[in-house]
C-alpha cells in the first residue's frame, strides 16, 4: 500500500512538471515579436498600445465625477466615468484638493484605463489626519495631463463632528 502511494505521488509530480512546460509553450505561442509597441523611425513617435483594435474617435477625452461622503469610514467616495476617445493610459488624472487651513494634503494619480467608452472607476479619499476630520470643502478634479484641460470636477463640504 505504501509503495502504491509513493508511485502515485511520483506520477503526480511528473505530470505536474510536464504540464508546466507544456503550458508555458502554449502561452508563448500567443506572443510574437510583432506584438510589441511599434515606433515610427521617421517621426520617433510611439503607437498607442491601449487601442487594442477598438474603434476610437479623435475627440478629446471627457469624464464625469460624483462624490458622496461615507460618515462611518470618514471618507469621500468618488464615482468616475471616463470616455478616453483614444487618449493613452496615464494621461487622465484624478486630483484631490483639500480644504485650506487643514493638515490634510492634496494628492493626484493617474486613472487606470480599462476600456475606451464609459470606463467606470472609483476612489475613496480619507478626510482624517491624525484622527481629526479635515473639515471644509474638498474638491475632486479630473484632468487631461496632455494639455492640462479639466475634464470634470466636483466639490463636497465636510463638517467636523
């Protein structure tokens, strides 16, 4: 009985190792050298790898944002809808502006791109600093970093408890 168990484990390990190399060669077959980002040597420009063959317009990106305060978590929840319209990943940013005369600090980061049209994103921003609420008007701004334009903005007033 013990010999059968040892043989069974050995066969399982052998099959597992064999499947790894088969799996890797299977996955590698999906990629080729032509899948990389193409650079036009005449203009030294890079193609937009985010297009993925989707039909895109040449309009500027646009966005909408709505804010809601979560009193239990002391955070502002942002819901963002972005229409990228061909803009590359990393070009649209969400910035948080904190109330003046508070210890809270402004933050900004790029919005991740998942699809061209009606790309839904969410974010939560804490309104606490050293366990104190940074009361006042908070502002969320969506900007296109390629030209500095504001795509959307919204404000919310947070009261101290």
